[in-house]
C-alpha cells in the first residue's frame, strides 16, 4: 500500500491515479471529502480514502489506525501547508 497525502489535487492526485493505474493499493489522504470521493470514483477499487487534516493530532492518529494492519510500500507526502 502507498499513502499519498494531498491527494485531492495536483501532484498528489496525479500520483495516486498513476499508482492505482499500475495496480498498487493507495490510501489517498486529503482534507476535501468531495475531492477524495471523485478521485476514488476515477481510480477505482485500488484507491481508498481518508479525509484528514495532517496538522490535527487526532487526524494523524486516524491515519495510523487506518494503516495499522497494512504493509506500507511508500509514502508520497504532497500535502500543502
């Protein structure tokens, strides 16, 4: 599984789609639930989503929980600040 932050637009979105297109499992992370849902529809079953603001401790905890049972193959951190 790859974690891609900032996946709602730009480099993050393109990276998530490219990885999913190669058959990789992707956890797309961004603040915008609507944009993540659109990404998931376009990317198909290889993309799962987590709406989170990475500047919020509780959201970071949610990311850790969401990936606790997975092997992480890579992280693309493209969330803006």
